[in-house]
């Protein structure tokens, strides 16, 4: 597996200067941590990730029978959360990690479609989905403009594009509380559960180096999304970015 390089967690330019190296590293990392990924998420977020995903589902506004795409679906939790609240939905999940998709398929009892592929070149058709969502993916994307453009392309007019990401709290006193969680708790718990040290250092470092909200909203606007907003969750430990596909 590729080694972690410091520049993999920096966001100095829209297109990462070593994009292929970063993609290889991230794919290998997620394949390695897939068996312990769900438990690690619960423990590292203190269970808050469940509520964050539920908020995304509510904000999507989808009704029964909706067709929903999860880009970078991982082990499938987001689509499964949609299924608990949206009757007769058709779900599709895409991820480039075979290990993650294998876990998602084992958990699926709804007959969803799980596809291995790139978030930057979605195989889905134009204007095919009533909501397009993603969780914990944007920090690892090498070209965020292409990421949002592809999500907008496959969304129906009027559909929401929703991206949930781990971020840092906005205020100094909140960051002071968050510091030991991010710098000590997250890497230690991740390493103990998965045996994968650099992967959870990558998680920590990409949260620290992540784009500011206005930069993300600018990417979304350039992709043709309207009414874009950033919704901080749990004092900013996570942020839900929301935009609407224009007519």
C-alpha cells in the first residue's frame, strides 16, 4: 500500500498535485480499515455520526419512491438510514473501495445497487436521482470541483445535493475542547481498532487542513447548484453542505 505523505492532507489547490498517488493511498487505506470501519466511526464520533446522517436524510426532503445516490458510500450506512425513513426508495451506492463495498453488500437487505467506481466520473445517467448525497468523502477528493459537478449532473432539477463532512469547530473555545479528541483520541482509537496507524493520522490531518466553508460553497455554486449553505452540526465538529439543482 502507498505510504502516507504530508501533502496528501493539504488543500492548497483544487486539483491535488499528486492526485494519482493520493487516490492509491486512500483506496488502500479504506480497503484495510473496512472490517473495523463502522465500529471505529461509532467510537470516534461518540455515536454522533448517526444523528448527523439522520439530519442529512431530513434535509434531503425526499418522499416515498425516491431514487437516491450515495457517492463514496463506504459500508452503506447512509443509504440504510435513508431506507428507514423513505418508503419504497431505490438506492444506489458508489465507492472505489472493494473492501468497503463488500461490507455494504453484506449489510443490505433492500436490494440496493452497489457499484465500484470513481466519484469524479460517475457512471450514472444525467438527471437520474431525487437526491445525491455523500458522507466523509470530500476530504479525500483530489478534484472537488469535478466532484460537485458530477453530483449536480446526475441530480434531477430541484433535487438536493448534500455533502456531510468532518470539520473543526469555528470558535476558539470550541477548538480547545475538540483538540484532545482530534489529536489524541481519534488516532489512538483508530489504531487500536484497525491496526492501521497512518490511516487515522490521515483522518486527523485532513480535518485540520480542510477547506473553509466559503471555499466549499464556491465549488458548489460553480457546479450549478443554487441556494448553497453550510449547516454546522455539534458545534462544528461536522458540517452539512446543501445545494439545490437548478431547473
